[in-house]
C-alpha cells in the first residue's frame, strides 16, 4: 500500500495545480490508514496512474457534491500515513 506522500507525489506529477488535494483520518480506523482525495477534473491519466501504483481496489472515483461550491467528481486513494 502506498504512503500519503507517494500518492501526493503522483497527483502532483499529473496535475498542474495542487488545489483540492487533502488527506483525512478514517473515522472508523484508529491505525495508520488514511485517504488522500483530490478532484478528478476528467484527468484520466491521473486516475490511471493512481490505479496502477496503488492498485485499482484502493482507488475510488466519487460523484462529488452538487451546488455552486462543489469541485465535481473526485478521486479517493486508500493509503497509509507517511
């Protein structure tokens, strides 16, 4: 499983902006498991790179919220803190 630092590095390689990248602690897990999230913005190369590096089962494409402030669909990657 990739670390949060590794996931962020992949995102930075495939994106021109780091806006919208964030890490959260999983509420139901007190261990080192984390989720790194970013906006999808139709960046198929980013999605493919994350699936290849982290494993498709650890990468989720979400619908995102609706409304004025929504960033649209997102990518969530399960990883470990580091």
